[in-house]
C-alpha cells in the first residue's frame, strides 16, 4: 500500500492525493467586489422612484455620472451607457453605416455577438486569423482587406490586447473604420494607452463574466461628435432627446431607426459603483495572474499566450499552450483532478476546445449561413453575391485551429488568496513534472 508521501507525489487522476479539495472561487471578476456601495446607489434610485434614465419624479443621474467618470478616466470626449455590449456592437456598426455590400473583418477567436452584429446589419463577416497574442493577426488582416471592407472589428480577447496599435495603423492607411470590442478587457492598456482609445468607436460589456458587472449593460465611447450623435439616436428610438428628456426629431441628420438599448438608472447605479472599483478588481487579478505565471515560467513544454504589455493586462485569464492536443488534454484533466477547478457550473479550468462559440467554426449560424428572414438575408442580398464561395468551416484559419486544439485557459478570480495562488502553482508544477516530463 502506498504511503502518504507516495500518494502526494502521484497524480490525483492516477489515484494520488490532490493538491486541494476545495473549489477555487467563481471566475466572475466584479461579483467578488459587490458590496454596500452598489446597494447604496441602487437604493437611491429605488427610493427616488426614478429608474428610467431620461425623466422621472426625482432623477438621480446615475448613468450621466457613470458616463462622465468614464470620460474622465479614459480621456474620451463622448460616452454612452447602453443595456448590453452585444447591442453596442450593432449600434456602432450602424453608426458606421455598415450594410449590404460591405465586409467587416473580424477575428476567428471572438464571441458570437461580434458575428451577430455584422450579419444583422446586412454585411458579411470576413474572418481573420489570430497570432500568439490570441488577438487579430495584423499580417493576415492586411491580406484580407479589400474594396468591400467597411470596418475592422478588433477584439481585445481574454483580458488583454494584442497588436492593436498595428491594427489601428492598418485601418487608417486603408481608410476603414475601427471598432474596438473591449468587452473582456475593461481596464487593460497597451504601453500606457487604454484599450478602447485606439479605434473610432469602442464598446465595453458589464455582463456577469466581465471585469466589472451590473448583470447586463455596457458602455460605448468615441472621439467624433457626429458618430456619437448617430450612436445616441440608434441606441434610443432613432432620435435625439431634448433637455426634458423627450424625443427630439428636429436634427435631420439624426432621424434614424433605434433599437431601444438605453441603460436604466438601476443598471447605471450598479455599474457606477463597480466602475469606481475597476482598478482594484483588475489589479487583484493582474497581480495574482503574473505571480502564478512567473512561478511557472521555467517549465519546459508549458507555453504562454504572448502579451505585448504585461503591465496593461487586466488579468482575468491565464492562457497556456502545449505541443499537441493529446498533451493538452492530459494536462488539463490532471489539473482538474488536483483540485484546480471551480464550483459546479464554473468554467475555471478548461481546454480551449471547450470554449464553445468563442471559435468561428463552433458557430452553426455562421457556418450554415443562417438568416432571420425567409429570404436568406443578408447572404442572398444581390449586393452580397461575393459571399457565395465563402465558407466558415474549420480549416479556414490555421492559427485559430491550432490554438483551439493546443490551448487551455484558467480563470483568475479577483478574490484569490495567497493559499489559492500557492495551490495553483503547486498543482501546475506537479502535473508538469509528470505529464511534461
């Protein structure tokens, strides 16, 4: 019978003693920081009986304040609270005038909302590969921009950016719009420049999984007044509003069609309290993540996502890479057995192949060119005839396919303790010693 020392050195997946028995915290960054501040601001709105943003018996101006503080932090002249990051993507593309006959360049590692916004605008997604930053590859983008490219939808994936500075230069040189999706990266930066300040419009999400949360909600920001006014009209009911908060159709240039994506004062109150903690939330994740990563950096055979500016990483995910899929699968299965997992329902420690619709070929509506209408729009629109020979099946983007097969992801909770960090490092090193040899 094996003694305690032998069991501790043997992998738990093979009958050894696991490093830890308690699950790691939920991976939901802002959730761990919800407290009296959120409750107090939300209560003010409720007591004022004024949950609608634009008028009511006693407006508390929560969304106005959130937008103002956001402008101050990011140094952007125009901000707009919305009810969801997914809607913000559509609003931004609509503000650019994207429609039939247009292509929007989008990375193959993203979220389904990116694809949905493009298709719902009547345009065609042009998939671009990623590089080792797990963000859009500037080289592949250059090869795919053409006369139909109306916009680039760049995604700052998994908490950090890639070569957004190069992407911005490409957009400028080709005269196309740049939309920055910062849904997963609020608080991240590149060489001192916050993500979201590189493009024409940027969007953020406050959904539960994001760096700050109001359950649902989002923010848009931009440099240009004309684009902002278009975004405002589209996010509302297609028009501006006057000083009394009523619809104002007087400006002909902004008589549009709206989507009703206003942020409520309740969501604004919670988002405002969370925004005031954003630096603390991302600081906690970044510190924990890089403590872990630095202690694993000497392990042969364990690769890491390339992050151009570690100081600008917002920190919610540790992405690792392996020589092949079999090795990756064995490593992650062994890690989970050692207790590197979250509560039931959590996605704390996963293989990239378990990351679902973050990968282009796992989106059946894209692969099958689905439509909301019986006529097959936008795929069947005459202006989009060029898409007839386009396919979105696996094999289109080699780097995406490789990282899907050989990558893994561990969520870094914003509430990790020193013991949690030590356990994570111990488990990785234990598994690496045996699995990676």
